[in-house]
C-alpha cells in the first residue's frame, strides 16, 4: 500500500492535475495556446427578470406533477410496468423451478462420476482425510486461488475508497481511535487478555488440521481475524500496530498469494504433462501429509485473517 501524502506533495502529482482538469477547475489550454479574451456579457435587469420568469414557467410545467398530465401518466405507467415485470419474473422463475429434478433422485445431474471420483479416489489422489479440503485445494485449487485473490482485491478497493488522504486527519483519528468504543474498559481488556491467545491458537489448529478434520484456511483464518478484531477493540490501534501494520498486511498477503500461485502452477504443469511432481503425499491421517494442501491451507488462512482485520480497520478509521 502507498503511504499517505501531504497536501503539498499531493498537489504536485499528476493525479491532482488530472482531477482538477476533470472537474473543470483548470483549463489545460489557458496560457498554452493563443486565446482572444472575451468580453463578459452584460445582462440588463429586465432581461434577467424575463429569463428567471421563463425558467420558473418551464420548471413548473415540467416538474409540477399535480398539473402536468403527461408526467402523472408516466408515473402511473411506470408503477404498473414495474409490477407487471416483477410478476412476470416470478412466473418465469417458478416455471423454471418446476422443471428441476426431485430431491434424492438417482438420475439427478449432480449424481455423476465427478462426485463419485471425489469420494472414491480423493484419499488416494490427494492424501487428505477431509474430502472437502482435498477437493477445494487439489482438484479445484485454481478456483480457491481466485477466491483468495478476490479477497485481496476487495481489501485494496476498500482501502482506495476509505483511506485518509490528510495526515492531520489521520493523526487526529489515531489519537482518538477509541472514541467509539469503551475507553480503558477493564472487563473487556481482562477478558480479551485471556481470550485472544486462545482464539488465535484455535484458529491455527483449525488451519493446520484442515486436511485431517473439518476446517481449513477459510474457517481458521476467520477465527484468527476475529481474534485480531477483539484485540483492537480492547486495547486500541496503537498497541496492535506494534506487530500488525499496513506493511505487515501487504507482505503477508503478497507472500501467501505468490507461494500459492507458484506451488499450484508447478503442480498443474506437471499434471498436464503427466509428470511426477516429486511432492510426497505422506501417510493419510498424519499432520505432515496431503502434499501441498497443508501449506496452501496456511496461505489461505493468512489471507483470510488479514482481510477480515483489514476490512475492520478500513471501516473503523480509514487505515491500519
């Protein structure tokens, strides 16, 4: 993430000049091309009264719903068409739903060889006892990479929309970052002192055992993110910034997504050419097993945890 610029530094950037030109505050041709100065138009008092009178008549005739019959007709027609469209959409959806196969039918499209492949060969192919984790981080690992990138892009978008551009405002927010939460709430701080380590440890456990039991990177990362949010609510941003800042978020997400991309690219390349990856699956049920699934779970968990805290920090104070 880029650092916050001062007002003087921001006025020297191209973005500020483009912004002024876009808003019409500065004409790029003034002073650069030969322009004949125009004399200002002088409007008489009578002409000005007539112009204002004409504008008032036009506005009254166009926007006066009570006297404008065409506008009243349009409003009624608009409401009627909206209702007809909604009911037509409902009818189409109900008609389509009526053609869906009944639940539990053996001939349903979802009962095919793909699901059978996941269930029957999932343990052999991936080495993961948890079939769901083996599916999303091995068979469909490319989709999971896209989901992780969506989280990162969403955080960047929120940062662009909610970031504070003024250093003085940023400093003021940092000094009063707990104005909307209990100040030095001893009960909250004592409870958080014991709960936060337990929440983080449990989140790590869920991530590391994602290939052995229900859990994984998404659920474990969400648990760790909630622990960080509880910590910042109890102790404030000043303390959490001792170990988690904007640079920390950037480096963790970049490293996690880069490793995920390179690891699965290597795996996809070898699989597409029927080559051995050389990555052992290990013994099913052991903590060090399932090939790349364990490190990929860690990467996903880090991205999810950072994203959850990043969203909270952005909406809370416009930055980390």
